[in-house]
C-alpha cells in the first residue's frame, strides 16, 4: 500500500534553513526549520501504519504510546497527521498545536494546521499557519493545493485558479488531482467558460474512476500476488494516465516515463504468470513502442500473432514498426495477412492508411493513391486523408 498523500508529498522535500513560529510568521532567519522525520525511529510502528495507508491504526498506536509515557519528540506531529487523515480535524488541530508549541520551526505541522483549520471552517487561522509554512515549503506541491482551497473558500477566484494549476503541474494524476479539476470546473462555470468546465469535469471523473480501479487492483494483489488479471488492470490504468485523455494539462516527461516503465513491469510480470494473455502482449508492444524500444515491441507483437494470427491491431502495429525500420517486406506481409480480417471500420481505416504509406515507401504512388481514396470512402471528412490525396495527385501531375 502507498503512504497517504500528505506524507508522500512531504517525503520529497529537502531540508532547508529557517522556519516560522506557531500562530503567525516570525523572522525566518531567527528560527531554524525543524524536520519531524528525524524522530521517526522512536515510533516505527506509527510510521509503518501511516506509510501503509492505515491512518486509523497509526492514531491508535500513537494514543497508546501517549497513555503510557510522556510523548517522544515528534509523536504529536504524526498523531496530528494521522488524525487529519482519518477526518478528525478538531483533534488533529489540538495535536498539531502541541507539535508547533514544542517546535515553532515545524513548517510541515503549520501546513497541516492550515488544512485542519480549513476543514473546521476557520480560514483566518488557516491563513496564518499557511503563511508560516510557505516560506520553507514553496517547492511542495501539496502546499499549493491547500493554498488553492483557502483561496477558493475565500472567493479569490484568480488566486485559486493559479494555485490549483501550480499544484496540477506537479501532481497531475495524483489522488488529489480530481479535487483540483472539480474546483477548476466550478471556477470555469462561474466565469462562463463552458468548454473549460466540461473538460475539467471529464478529467475529474476519469481520475476518480482510475484511482478506484487502482485501489481495487492493489487490493486483489495483496490477496494474491500472482493475479495476472489484476496486474494487467494495474498496467492499463497507468497507460490511461499516460494517454491523459480529456486532461487539459500535458504530463511532464519524467512522469510519462515512470508511468510507461511501471506499466511495462506489470505487463511483463503478468505474462510470466500467463504467457497466453493476448491483451497483455498487445499493450506491452504499445509500451515498448512509446519507450522507443522497437525491437522489443516487434517481439511482443510477434508473440501475440503466434497466439492469434488474425489479430488485426497487432499486425498493423508491427507493419508500422517494420516500415519505420525499413523492413518493407515484413511490413507487406503483416498488412496482407491482416487485410482479410479487417472487418471493423476503424481497423479498415488504419489498414488503408498504413498500406498507402507502405506503397509510397515502395515507390508505388498509384497504389498509395488508391489506398488513400479507399480510406476517404470510410471517412470523407478526414482532412489528413484529403491532404495526402492532394499531395500525391500533385506529385503525379509532375
């Protein structure tokens, strides 16, 4: 299981210089930042429960420790975090206030206090603690989400939009991204931007569904690590994140790479368990192609076609790879083997387009033109097809 978003976000922050005192800002150079992670060794059971996503258990363990002895340094901080994760905002506030009273330089606790006060409907107190956290946590995406919530609640629409956008640029597919898109949809609706509203709503709905699927597949894998279908499902969610449909924000390249690598590892493991999984081979070929691992992609499609020789998408994908590598003979063989089985209109359209490109690569311009005309018959409104026909006709006229 993965650690909670708050803990995961803070784990990425490097140590920095000074901090701010409880209740409001102080001179940032007068108080050194205090990092609560340095105390985690004193209560590893609490930290393990939080890391595993079991905040309720972390609360119980922390409270049991507090009932027996005086609290070790840092325990109030993690108790507050765990209480916040379980929705007990008032108790979280009290624990975190004790944490910053003991260590005014605990910028992380100030951030959590801001969130607790927001949930308690006390934005003025939230703002002072958020200001206290901002000086040292300006590189933390989660800070911008809390800032955006505060601006949204206070009616500062432009500031909220900017803060939500900053958060999403760093964490575009995290568990909190759906919330950000939902709020951005509301802001777009208030401004009369219906297209933006619809786009943000669609993205939010897709993210919610994707994370529901992720949780379900992870739960299945906890029960049975050899559940090939769950591994395939896990990979498919990562691929859907990578494709990023309906999302107005482009994913950073490093996130795209991690998604593809994760999907590839899950698919490889699924195929070790069930080598006959056609869908896993198809998607592994796709992942290798996106990673520019073309030989591995061709091998995946070849394995699939051994299992199912009439699989049109695999044949077309491999034909495209073969044409790109200059192996025109293999490309032609794949296309001709797929042609009798291409009954789906989308497959037919792809086949004609790929056949046209191959014919042109072979120097057969009349054949290429005929294939493009066949494609146009399937989709008369496709401007790309029309452009290819015009280009080839102009070439032939010369």
